[in-house]
C-alpha cells in the first residue's frame, strides 16, 4: 500500500526517509532545548533525601500514627508516582498516613545508569523511608512490577511488613513463565523515541490534580519517560522475578485488587488466582484497565479501609 501511494505521488522512498529522519532530528533538538529550559520548573512536592549518593524523593501525607504506614510503590516506568497515585491516596490520607517512594529514575528522584537488581532497589527504598523519619510496620501498596519488590521485602524483612495490598500487582509467575515480556528490540526502539521526545505528544491524566500538579506531571513525563534507569530495570525483571519466586510466599495478609487483564495478558487473571490460592490472599476483581487506582479509586479506598481495620488500634 505504501509503495503504491509513493508511486502515485511521485515521492521516492529515500525522500520520505529523509523527511522522517529530518523531523526526528529537529524534534530531538527541540526536546533537549525544552528539557534544559524546564529544569528549573520541576519543583518536588515532598522531601528529597540522599541515598547512596543519589537524590530520592518521598511524598508523605496524613498523620495517623495508630495504624501501619501505607507505602505506595509504583509500577515500572511510571514517570510521576506521587501524582499517579493521588486519586487513591487523597481518599485515604484523612484516616491514614501514606508515603509514596519514588525510586531512582522515577518522579522527582535522580536518574542514573545503575544496576537494578531487586535487593539494591529494596535497600534504597528502605533507606529513603528511614531518611524521612518514618518507621515500620508498613502496609505495602505495590502497583504492577513493584509487586516483586513488595514480596521480596516481606521475604527479607518480615517484621517490617504488616501486609500487602496489591494494586493489580505483578506476581513472579507472570515474568518467569513469559506472560509479560518486552522484547529487547522493542524496548530499544521505545527508548530511542523517548530520547527524541515523542512523549511530548502523549496526554497526561488530570484526575484529582490541580493545574500546577498537572503541569508538574507533564514535566516529569517529558523528562523521565523510558530513561536509562527504567531500561535497566526492565532488563533485570526476569532475574528479579526468579529470585522472588524462589524465596517463597511470605506468611502475611495480602489483598489482591485485580484488573480485567486486557491491557496486559489474557493469562493475567489466571496467575493472580493461582497466587491468591497459594498465599491465602483475598482477591477482588475490577472490570477496568491496569491503572485501577485511577479508574475506581472510591471502591479501592473502601477495600483499603476494610483491610486496614485489622491493624488499627
């Protein structure tokens, strides 16, 4: 079809390729200029702490000291976790204290080309929480890929983890059995496009965000999309999943909030059900996409309150 169109219009393949390359080069130059200009506009809404020589961002809201701290852990590649989770935690922070930890490469935290093995990531998260002055016990709230980190946390430091509320969290089997897999070539292409600045054409959800917060979320999207830290994390996910699977299922209360799976894999729900059975977890199904905390925050907040009632004094 493309050849026919080019033949009829008299445009050669070489000419078209030249036009595309020129457009991408111009876009990349403009993107770099804008990133430099926007650097001073990026203003953290929480606390920046130094962990292993790098800056990490932690956002805290609420002040209930009579229940475990809710620690929100973002899915892989989420550019602005502190804003991504706001539709949900804004419904909870009047009754609970919440913390959103933005890992290296995420949100307002520093980006770095460093190994992303799961034990290193976990040690950084724990250090960041200690640096802002909060302590366990925690109820971990992982979304997507960070389900691996939450399970690893409970395996290594069971005294710190009172429970896990998985927000459509990934379980080890979905990676180990190849249900969720991003081919290296596809990841490379996507990363190159992000360096060019193609993400500037993507929309940003403004659910529960003020105008200033929406602007910040956009700036972080422009800066963080598929950066080198994300790429390293994606390349390490299979090894991380295998380590977590070998570590066994921790004996803690777990609530699984599960999407319809259509945005991920047709086997997504099957693996969630298998994990729920093995871990004796309670499972709640949602007829919506992967970011269920943005689609149905009110229902999720009610389920949180029911789960947390077992820990409140």
